């Protein structure tokens, strides 16, 4: 199985940052996403997992370009043998962790359920795990996001806490928070690989 890692947004994307907190700190989503993706990539590589970072650039790569990069890999490896994970930080004044897949029922939902299981284990005692439905087999949010809609392979987009809620943002800015978020993604991806092997 090939893991495709997408880091949300770019250094010039407008509005994708936290407020400036009283101590002068501020989270920029592109930097956070790239840091998490790099940590995940390094850990997967150390475990012998075949992974690729879809957007190595710091600039914001258009969604259609991101999707084309994913689909080019799917055309070679087989879409059923790929999993796309897109990493983001949330905004809107809430709190906690959530994940999104494209509309309808698909293999993406099976993988997303695994992510929810690992997120619950990693964060559930301290943070809200935000679910888009009451169905435990399909807890994610169904969303018409281009990176989910326009890519051929199963895809899960994670929204890792709220950068405009100070408690969440402090966690996102901290080394402990980033290590825990990266570790959760790795555990979920490894479990997805195990699941994929049982379906082959």
C-alpha cells in the first residue's frame, strides 16, 4: 500500500492562521501541516512504509494540481492500493479533532473509522472527538472538498483541533501536541495498511 500525504494550504494562502495571542504567538496552518506531514513521513519511512509527500513546496499548490499528482500515482500503483491523507488545522471557534471523507459510502469511510478509533484513543480523554454522524461505523463528516472529490483513491482529510481557539492552538503550537498528532496519524495509517492487507 502506498501512502500519499497532503499538507494543507501554502505560505501565501490568505487567512489560514490563528489570531495573534497575548504572548505574540501565532499558528500558520501551512507550517503546521507541513511539520506534521514531515514527522509522519519520517516515521512511516522508518517502518518501511512506502509514502510520498504530495506537496513538497511551501507555496500553495492548486487543488487540481494536488489531485493530478495523486491520480498520476494511482494510475501506476492502482487506486485501490493507495490512501491519501490530507492534514489540516480547523477554524471556526470550536474545539477538538475530526475527519472528513467524500460524499456517500466508500472505502474512505472504512479508513476514516480507523482514524477515529486511533484519535479517540490518543485524545478522547482530554479533547472532543467531533463526529459527523451518529453511526459508529461511519463517524466522519461527508464533505464535497476537491481533494476528496477529485482524487481516485480512498482519501481522509483530518482537521486537527481549532487554531482560533486558544487552548487548541496552544496544543498545536507545542512540541508535545505535534508529536501526539503525528503519532496518532502514524498509528491510524499502520492500522489502515493492516486492514488493506485483509481486503486484498
